[in-house]
C-alpha cells in the first residue's frame, strides 16, 4: 500500500485526530499553553503522525468511557486507552505498550486482608465507571457489589461518604489517596494490570491502518522509545513498559491482517 493510501485510511481529514484519555495522570502528565495534553500517550501519537507525514490533532476525553463511545462517530482516528474486551468491540487495539497495576484500598480496621477476601457477599467496592478496572471487575467478581462514580475523584469520595468496604483504582492513585485516610491499607498484589494500548476504530477499511499502528507500537517498544518517554515524563516505576509481542503473537496478528487486507484492497484502490 502506498504512503498516500495509508494516510487516507489513518488520517482521512488530512490530520491525525488522536483521542486521549485525560483520566489517566500517568500517560497524560501535563498540558501545553493551550491546555492540550502532554505525556507518554500524546508523544507516541505525535510520533505516529510524523511517521505518516500529517499534523497531529489531540482530542481530549474526560473519561475512557466517553472516548470509547465516540469510536464510531468519526471523531478520532487513533486513540490511547486501556485495552479491554468490551472496548475491543469497537476499537482495534495494538498489543499493550505499558501496564499499570490496579488493586484495592480498604479503610482502617477492615477485616479484608487480601485480594481473595474482597469478592464476598455484602462487600461493596467504589470504582470509576467504565474504567478498565471497572470493566475487568464487572466480568470477574462473583459476589461483591460495585458502586460506580463518574470520575476517579468521585469514586474516592463515594468510598468515604458511603463508608464502602473497598476502593478499587490504579495503585499509583491509591498511594496518593491513602495520604488522606490515615490507617487505611493498600492491598499487596493487584487484581489486574491495566494494559494501555493504541487503537483505531473498527470501521470498514481500517484493517491496514490497524496493522501499521500495531507494527509502530511494537517497534517503539523494541527500540526503547516507550522507555525513553516513560523516563522523560518522570513516570518510571509507575508504568511498566511491556516487552515486544512474542513472535507467535506477531505472526498470528500478521496472518489475521493479511486475511483482512483481502477485503481492504478494493477500498485502498479508491483512496490511492
């Protein structure tokens, strides 16, 4: 496929419109003079835009749920958000480039001592609605009840106000919130590692764009670019850089893309 055809598939408006989850302070660590996001995710988006020779337009979303909901509305062409099966119904994800551990915080004197204790009848857990860890817990918990709030801040507030049994969040955020609740405990280990990935909308003709972004992210992991950005934005030890995908996983992805490209080729003819 020609570079021009790839640009038309991945950036049909002439700019690469990138949806960015503003609710993740590890991947969006600051803002420029215009209030637009800066951090590991925006920098990777900028790299991809430069690679295909188009300007980058950063489109911030307050929550990952809002970003996902916009996937089929022709609002963004590329996104950076936690990879989850529910989201994968509308977003074609790359392999993860970083992982972030999620676990529980419990109040002082809590009888809940470990991760297994939490999934019991009567246990109520505060969580940010439509976060990757909310989606994970929604399909994984058998007994405990999730009490959802629209933002991370609100989920901590509802945990305190309703005197809930546990608060589920990213460990790095729990470290901050623990300072506001003396005597609380952050559990050892994590119930999941949120896999942060790039993705493109699942629309007809986008398989070739997805294949390009997949290869780009794999190269960025292998050549140290992701690690470089993690260090540059001072999030070392908070983000775990994922290794390049296994040869087997890469070959499976390539085979799937080759099959999909049989259907994409006619579309490429019209945009080249």
